[in-house]
C-alpha cells in the first residue's frame, strides 16, 4: 500500500478518528476538535502495514481536511509532528500559542 488513491481514508467523527481499513484492523489518527483547532493525539498503524505509506496517507488526509475546514492544527502525536516536519508545505496549519 502506498500514499495513493488505493488507500481510502475516511473521517469517523463519532469516534474522533481518521481511519483506513487494513485487513481486519484499522489504522487510525485520533483527533479532538477545539475552538478553530484540531488536535491530533495518536496515530496507530497495524504492524503488518507499517512502512507501506498508510500512516502518511492518514496524516495527509487529516491535514488536507483541516485546511479545507479552516482549522489550525495542534500536532501532539509524534508521528503527525514528524510528518509535518518532513512536509513543510503544511507548516502554515500549525497553531502557534
């Protein structure tokens, strides 16, 4: 699996996660909505899907969704924070206190 259209990410607001089906499991990026912000708290990718672009697809989708919704991003999750550092085109979304 790669960072391509083959990876179908969806927002599951009832559970506060962006998710991708990975066999019988799900890869997720958890979030909490605030006043004009979205805080990414945790990312989980099943071990069998690690290194296949699933986490990157989740984060890209989540950040693109934040941009479309006009939300500022608080990347508490180390995976999300590191991904943003490697993709500076998303720096403008990061909420500075």
